[in-house]
């Protein structure tokens, strides 16, 4: 794997363009972090790109500070291959990772943009332009020609490559960046509903310096209010509870987006998110049991049993991630929020039209929560 990367200026205007902000962070900082997240150990950056905003962003990121290597005109050329990243092109980590994994003996190009190619270059390609690169001169055209002359291979890349030259292209790149922030476990409903509502919240949070953990705490608080509303007497409270739950889920999507966008993921944030989700869902099913007890003289005990099942399911899902077999994946799919919405809607319908069915529904909820974690454990080795 290639362990070195370098930012370069493609045109004389790139010093100004590299200092613009994309989703609350300097563009140059986002490129450095993409390289770091891809596993690059050292990122060479011409000193002409230093400015207070970039320095502030670097000061908040130990991994970026450890990787960045400021250079001037006398820096020696690399003796091995290096990933070359234009300082005005928004790039995500998968693109850099694909280049870093390319053969060390061949130049590989992710995009052949004549003005600012993204490539992994061999020492023979980089040596002639290196002195100009470290001085901060424009080397885009020279690099493009050197890559053509070397018959560089095209790279199969997955990720975002978005040159930014105008305010319009910056806005479009930011929108594309936001679209990459989803989770692998997102369902169609997540993408169609929760993500559409979470992105404006994410933009606002990034613009105002609101942290992911602050959004997580807010999501948990709203989720507990949802449980209190569902536990209150009457259909109006239950409807309010479902609406508040939807708000809590949207906020829960936003906290992950903010964490990824701000490069602020942490073990504490992950456990806060998982723990908060678990307590909210356990409180919701317990609240359903309380309402069932008032409406039909039964159901509270099953609500408590279901709450225990929610906690057990979360623990199994967190400490023993599912295997790749089809049976295990099928059980894992039962634990998504789509199923929880179905359960809440069924509860509302029963409360509004046939309260006598609520005890039976709570039995099904309790069985379902325990079937999930038991099924996950049993099918782990299937």
C-alpha cells in the first residue's frame, strides 16, 4: 500500500480556492482527512496553503496533525510512489484508498481531469514536477501531461471526486458529500424519509458548531418524551408519542451525519448513541404496556418483558455483530426501525379501534423482542 500523499496546486488560483469552506470545514482539510482515513501515513502540503482556518481545523484533529508534512521549495522528491491530490477537488476516503492500493510500479489515475488529475504516481512521473509542487506553483497541466506520457492506468474508484471552481460547484459538491453520509443499515424508508429530514439539521449543526453528541442527547430526550406520551391515557397521547419518536429518529440520523462530516466519530459517541437508542426503545414498549394495562386491564407485564428483550437485543447486536450468512441477516433485518414503526402503528390502530386486542399485541411485542436476540445468537454459526 502507498503510504504517502501530497496536495498540489493545479492552477494559480488554487491557493484561494483551497481555502474555501465546504460543509463547515476548509476544503484542504477535508482532502487531508480523506487521505488519513484511507490509511495514508504522511500527507505533504505546500506551505503556501497554510492559513488560520486550516491551522484551526488541524489543531482539533490529532490524526491530521500527525500526518501532515508542510514543505517548501527545498524538500526532496519522494523515493517511492505517492498519491497526488489536487487541493481544490473534494475527495472522499474510498477514492484515496483505491489509489493507495494500486501497484507501486505503475501510475494510476482516478480522474483524468486535464486541469487537476487525481492519481497515484511513480517517482519517475513525480520527479520533474516536484520542485514546482512543493513551492506551491501550478502543476496541473504538467502533471496531466506526465501521466499521459507514462501511459497511466485508469483506476476503478468508489467515492466522491468533485472539482470545485465556483460557488455553484462548491454547493453541488457539498450536496454530494451529504449524500454519502448514510449508514449501511439504512432501509428504503430511512433514505426516503429520515435522511431527507436529517440533512437540513446536519447542515445547521455544522454551520453553528453543534456537536454530534449534543444532537444524540437531544434525540434521547425527545425519545423519552415520546415514551411518556405513549404511556399517557388516550389516543391523542399515543399519536403524539409516535410523532415524537419520528423526530427522535431523524435526530438520531443527524448525529451520525454530523460526526462523519466533522470527522468527530468516537467510541464514547458510539456507545452514547447505542445506549440512548436502547433505553428509548425499552421505554417505548414499557409505555405501550402501561397504556394497554389501563385500556384493557392487562399488558403492563408484557411491556416490561419486551423492554428486557429490547435491551438484550441491543447488547447482542453490539457485542456480537451478525455473521454473513443469509439466516442471520434475515434475523438482523427484523431489528430495524421499519419494524418498530409497524409495531407502533399496530398499537395505535388497536388502541383506537379494538383496545381488547392490546394485551395480545403486547404478548407479540414481547415475543418479538426476545425472538430477535435469541435468533441472532442461534443463527450466528448457521
